[in-house]
C-alpha cells in the first residue's frame, strides 16, 4: 500500500526527480524533468489518505516491477509533525518548512547563481535551489505550485527506502535468498563441498527442513560461520549460476536475431542491468539471477537487439518484439524490482 498525500493516484515517474520552475510573473508555469533513480520500490493503490489541504533497467537503464517474491506487507513508518500531527518529511539540512497537501515538508534551501527555482526530491528529502534575488514568498509560491509532484516523490522515496530495508538479507542459517523468482533457504552443511541446491522434499531425511517447501541451498560451511562468510559463499554461487544461465540464454536469442556475440561477461554496475558493445560483447548484471527467467530473457534479448540497433528507436523495439512479442510485462516488472542485499 502507498500513502497518499494528494487526492489522486501517484504519478508514473521515477522516485527521484528534479523539477525546474522558471521564475516568471506567473509562478504556476513549470517544467518537470524526472531523473532516473536507483532501484525503486513498488507502487500500489491505496486509500486516499490526504486530499489537497490548504496552502517519485528499461534493461540498460538503472536497476529499478514488482517481484512478488520481494513484496513486503508492512507500511513504512511516517514521522508525525509535533505540532500539526501530519506526516512530516524532514531534510537533515532543513532550514524552512511548509505545509503541502496533508503533509509538512521541512526542506533544504541553497542560493545559487541561476535563473530558476529548482527542486530535487532525493533520499534525504526536498532540496530547493533558488536564485539569490528570489524572496522566500516566491519560493513558497513555487513549492505550492508543485506540491502534488513534491508529495508524490517524497512518498515514493520513503517507500522505496522502506522496501530496500525490508529486502535486506539476514545472512544466517534459515535465511531466504531469491533465486530465479523463488525463495531458497540457506542451510549450513559442512558435509557438502561448495554450494548444492536441492528441493527440501528431495533432500535426505536428516537434512530436510520440516515444514519448508522451498528449495534449500546447502553451503559447505560450519555452524560457526560468520555472516560475511555466508554472504560471500552465497553470492559466489549466485554469480556462477548467473553466468551459466546467461551462457544458455544468449545463444538462443542470438541465433533468432542473427547477431554474433563475441563475449558474455557478468556486470556489477550500479546503474545498468546490461550493456552491449559494437564489437559483439555484452555484459549482464549477475543480480538478474534473483528474478524469473522471463525477466532474464527480456534483458538478454534487449541487449542482443542493440547489436542490430544501437539506440532505442522504434526499429530497436521492433527487433526486441520479433523475439519477445510480450516483452512489456517483464519490462514493467524490471522497473520496480527491489534488489536484495
């Protein structure tokens, strides 16, 4: 669910964005230019908690649909303003505050040599950049003109941070890790070498986990293994599995697209799910292995299509559609995944 600080549904814009308001005689004239953001949380419908009161990789964009595996039911906790009792969004370097919709926003303001009032909604909150000669009243007028956008972005940022926190993995025996769209339970088992994946119902009687129907990943580690040792062992296994999966899926789609792939490498990029070079090499983010095969196939097909069209023109999307006619679903899912860590 998502908190609403406005009367309408939230906008389909990235959770982190910049709004530039040109300072003119009419302060209601504004142009919004959203910027791409890190992995986003999911957006879902919610009751209207606040109508307006007075006064937030496309495959080779940044890792940002909702994977049912990673959904969390808990709502993020919103700090309440000590006076009004309304949801309070407070920037750490806040100098001023304003009521927007049914929320109180404490915002940072920086004066700069510029001709317009700029607004940035990030993880910390709202930051305003304004010309030195613009008055405080002018700034508040500009904020009220953009209050719906600001409230939407503040909610999206708060929920994204909450989702990311909820997706953190407690690296210990019995913890679950997403693999190929399913949960895998970690088992410390010194009898095995490396890491061995098996279904609980296929495991030896003394190794099965009672009441657990998911697959188990048996790690050749002692019960005294540290969280860092467990994390490193699991991530090393995930990366090996990712490369095996990519090496199986890339030739499949390369043949259908008639492209020559010279090299496939794993990526740990912070801003892209994949990339393609004119020399025929492609890089795919190893964390894609957390998600379903349909999402992996979409990213693979997307990057291979770039070997024919190094752009995102209509021709490019026609190439993708030629091998994945229903790619809209996986692409939409990829926009909202939360990466576990």
